[in-house]
């Protein structure tokens, strides 16, 4: 089932107004050769023309490691010594609108939004990672108790749709062994990093390496804030995939 | 994961009392029946899906009534047949659910798991001595009952509410199940389903127990809470997720609680109001008061139809006083949050000893107890048979109007045999038909269009409290209205009224049909009145500075306000005029235009003003609005004449 109103403003979806917005956004997101693919994806977003123009897409240069806006390696990434993630890329800036929409999806439980968010992830994939041949998609798992409370894992819903779009299989490689508080309820960056230490453990089977011997994993999440969740996941995967594993993460918000 | 057990209770000998029950804790049921009567409990089976258990209960109950209505004893074969029926039903449900969820893997081996039970328990009555534990349980029950009194809550909400009140929630399921068995509460699944059979296609019919939405508003989902086929309601999602596996608890307000408060009621009802009614107001208020005070059952709805500026809120005071003095709680519901915020302090001033709370989405008082609750119609959804008097203000306003979910919610908040009082300046047609009788003229051929002034179900107040007639709008058709606007060509009647109004030191509302028009009209006016630009502003619903701008307008810092329909009601600004630009647009229906016209001439020192409807083409609703206003003036005159004669 799909929404028939704009997710940004609740107004009607006027196709004529939308058309020019779609063209300009798709043009900015993709090279000329990939424009048709991007156009179709952008046109599928349930946003009206005005909201489409206001979509906080990160178009400028970004940190090569974590995808934050800025022309070189950002200070946070500079300080990290043992980097486990190959790189992170995100599509949107995390603003007030994104916050509300994401909380409607995650905490209110509006699962119909999964279609919209999955589309955003697909756009991000085509923008940043199209050239990489991934072996599988995996997601950041929820703790069993949290999953029972919430009833669904929001990232799993996205992964399923993304996998259908891209043809890359989803594997659940991880389980969460530690229940951590919500990010906003924790004290700071270091506290977050510490709480994430050893929060995941391996649940996948033996890794089947592809022809070149490497193992590339696309790790999904909804938001990259400090990156400690994703790094902790990557560390666990790397420990089992061996030296040839490489993990790229993709999130909607940064 | 909670599991729900379905069992049939039969009396010791006769089958007459056979009935099916659903329970999350069978032991509690056993001990409950043990205290009361000797009976046999036959287990049918259990499932983690609450909605499934309830749908089976309904089917089993129907079958019991049909086959065992007479005094057959329950045989083993009969039981086996019922168990088989349940299994079949589960299988069919799973197939139908799976068909709707095509392409999705079920979380378990099947969409629905059902474990057939095949044992029966005989319960012999036993008088159990009241030991410490029993006493504690009884105490907990009464505390919980008091907190939940008159509320309809999802399981999560119940828990938060009880935690907030520091009630003991240890063993909550057992306590609630006891309340359900003794018929002091009901519980249901958030979403319930039933198999709808037809010659064409059988389907699974889902509906939300809380808001009544069905079919396409219910979204199927793979649920990790119950591990079964599940669904949630998208319509009332903002108030918490109503799912197939979430218990929804309904606790009607009890009589005892009401009589408890009777003594206190006398005190809280003290009306402290120094204002006075006009003659017509006094009559109307008295009529409403009599309706509320009338203990005769059957009179459940009453309409106060009072034109804009008749002083509707004051009319309520005597009715509220009566309801409070008999120990009841009063609910005033209205679709708009602004109205809630405006009403609460006003009523608190008038009823200084009563506790008044304002309940809306972001209110902190949402879970409090009070004598007078002023709530948005959405929040009313959380009440269940709680209030002996419910007043519904602005019946015809968005979002209540034409919203079956909210209508249902308000109707449910009224206690059994309670009173529902509608309040409106422009009651919708269906309400008029239901409650307003038409005037019967002696000549059959000449059927008068004027409604009756009062009957047992309504009272009409056609005149304003200051006695002057309502300003009648002037309609003007301007061909190419929007074209002129875009090309910045002068629209003389608009410019003239803006000039004269502002020159006289009055304020002007300029209503436009769409949000985009606000900016456009503002720009247009700025080109013609560049020196007045600082005194003009525009506002619409999504404007982040909305409250601030409206406040500035009230304080006369802005003299001209371009607005969408958000200011059509609830705003009183003395010495103001109104222009509607594009009155033919469908957002301006008859009721809306009458409300807009009602902004003008509300204070007694300036009872007249200008109302101008500018339309690009001829349309029905401005005409109808003018007709309605004229009729009201006519009625007011008639009433005056009658009174002089009397």
C-alpha cells in the first residue's frame, strides 16, 4: 500500500510540479549515463515538488571515510585508530523533518514508511556504491527483547526491499548480545563507544569467499551518528571474515 | 510471549450456561470460578495470537447458542466437534491471511499457530478463607479499578498510566482478568478479525477496535511481538499502535465511584460568575439545563444552535453546574486545540472549586483525573463510558465533521444513560434532521423554511447577545479575479475596502482558499499599499510562527491578516471587517462562510461591519450562506416580536 499524499507536507502529489524537481534532483545525483535509473528512483519518492526541492541531500564534497560534509577527512575520522569500516555513505542530512519521520517509522511503528526509506537507500547505493560487487547485505540487529517490544526491525524491512531492488542477498550475520540505551539517552561520544564494545556477536555460517577471495559486505542502518554501532558490527564481522573481508556501510541519515 | 487459552465453561448439570472465554492466565480463571460456582471448564486450545483467540471465541459461542441452546448435556463428541471447528477455522484464517500477504515468509512454520487442548477441569465450589494474599489482591484490584475507571486503553498505555499513579502493577494480568470475569471491564484485541464468507470470495475482515477503521486502513505486518500473522491500524497510529496482539482494555465508569463523589460534587459545582444573560440567552440556557437535569432515559442528545457571537460558552454554565452537582464528571470536547486552550482558563475562573484540565496531544495533564475535562476530539478516544455529560463544541469543524472515527469516540465517552450536548453555530444537515423539528404551518401548501426555535431536542438562538442583527455579506462576482491578481491589475472593491477599513482604524481579515494564495495576495496588496506593508501579515496552518502572528493580530500590531480557513472560528477581534477572496472555492462551504461572516460585529460597541465575498464565478455556497444569515435575522426579529406580544 502506498501513501497518496506528500510525506513532507501532507499535501497532494502534483505530478506536473514534481516533474521538474525530479529531473533536477536526479541530474544532480547521477552522471549522465546513469540518469535514467536515478530518474526512475527519484520519481518513485512520495514527495511533492516543493518538498523534493527541500530534501536535505548531501550533494557537496564529503569526508572520504564517514561521508560527513566537508572537503577532507573529518576530525572524528582522523582520531580513530583502528578503523574497521571501509567507508560510510549517507544520503541525507539529519534535520528536524528527518528526525520526525524516522521516529514515526521506528517508534510509532508506521511500517508503510519502509517503502520510502528503502527507496532513499537505493538512491544512495546507486550514487556511491554502484561500482562495488557486494557479496551480501546485512543489517544492524536489534536486541531480542527490543525486537519483541517493537514488533519489527526497521532496518530489516529496508534491507528486504533493497535486496529485491539490487539482487544482492540479505544475510543475518550478527546478533545483539547487549541491550544498549537509546543514543539520545546516553551521555556522550566516549560513553557510546564503550557501550557498543562487544555488543554484537557472530551468527552467520562460514563465509563463502567469492572468486577473487575477498568478501564484501554492505552494512545497513538508518542513521550514522558517531558510527560506533556500525564500527562495532564491522569489527565482529571482520573477526570472522578474515583479512579479505571489507565492510562498507550505507545509512539514510548522517 | 503471552498465550491465550480458549475454554468453554458449562454449568454443573445443564448446558444452558455454556459459554466460551479467552484467558491469558487459566489458573486465575480456575480460582475465580472456584469462589463462585461449581462448573466444568473444557479447554479448546491456545494460541499466541489474541485476535485469533477472540475470533474463535465468537464462532464457538455462536455454535454453542445454535446447537446447545436447549438443555443438552455437553458430550465428549460435542466437544470434539467444537475442537475440530476451531482447528478448521485456524486453518482457513491462515490461508486467507497468507493469500493477502502473498510473497512474504511467515515468521513461524505457519501464519497462525494453534495448539488444541483436550482436557477438562471440574471445579467444585469452595469457600476460601480470606488470607493475606487474597486481601492484597482485592486491594490492588480496587486501586487499579479506580485508576482505569472510564478509560479505554491499549496495554502499553495501561501500564504507563498505572506506573504514573504508582499503582501496584505486579500481577497486572491476573488482576485485569478478574475484573473482566466479574464484568467490570472488557478486553479485546486492538485489531480483530473475522472470516467473511461470500459466494464470490472469502476474505479476512479486519477492523480496529479502538477507532473502527477497517479494510484498507489496516496494514498487515510480520510481527515479532507475537510471531503470528498480525496487523495494525494506520488511522489511529498517532495514539499508539493498535495491533492484533495488543490487548485493548475498556473499563466503564462504575456507579460506586460516582456515588462516592456525590458529596464532593456539591462543593465543586459552585458557579462563580458575575455576568448575566440576555433574555433569550436565559431561556436557552434554562432549556439546556433542564435537559441535563432530566433523569428520564432516552433523551440522549440535545443541540444548542446559536449564531456566531450569541455567547455559546456562557450558555453552558448552568448545565455544567447541574451535572457537577450530581457528582458526575463533565467532558467538553472540541475538534480544535486552540479552542481547548482558550476554554480551559475560562471555565476554571467560573468554577473555581472544580479541577479543570486541558487535554490535547502535547498536554502534560493528559492522564490526570478532573471534574471538568476539556479535550480535543482525538483525545476523547481514550475514554470509555466515563462522563454523564459530554458537550461537543463546534460539531461542524474539521477534523470532527465527517470523521466516523471521532464520532464514534465521542459517543463512546458518554456514560450509559448519559447526555450528549451538541453546540454549533452552523449544525450540519444530518444533525438538523435528527434534532431540529421543522415548523408546521397551518397552510399545507406553504411550507415554511424556518426551523423551530425550540423543541425537546434542541434550542435555537438566532440573535446575538447584544441584540443587533448579524451583518449580511455582500457577494460580488469579479470575472477573471485570479488573472487580475496575477497581473497586478487593480480590483477596485478589494482595494476600496482595504483602504477604508485601515483608514478608519479597523482590522481586516482576508480569507483565501489555498496556502499558496497567502503569499500571493500579500504581495499584491503590498504593491498597492507599500506604506502599509509592515501592518500586513499572512498565516496558514503549517506556519511555524502561527501562534505568534495571531497574537500580534489580536494585539493590533497587525491590522490586516491574510489567512486560510484556520481563523474561521474561535477568534474574536472587535472592530473588524472580513473579505473572502475566491468565495467560490470548495473549501468555503456554507458553514465555513457563515462562520467567517460571524467574525464581524461581535462586540456590543461595534455591532456592524462589512463582510464581502468576492468570487471569480457564481457559486452556490456563498448564496446559501447569505440565505442562512438572513433566515437567522428573520427568526431573531420574529422572536422579538413574539416576546413583545407576550
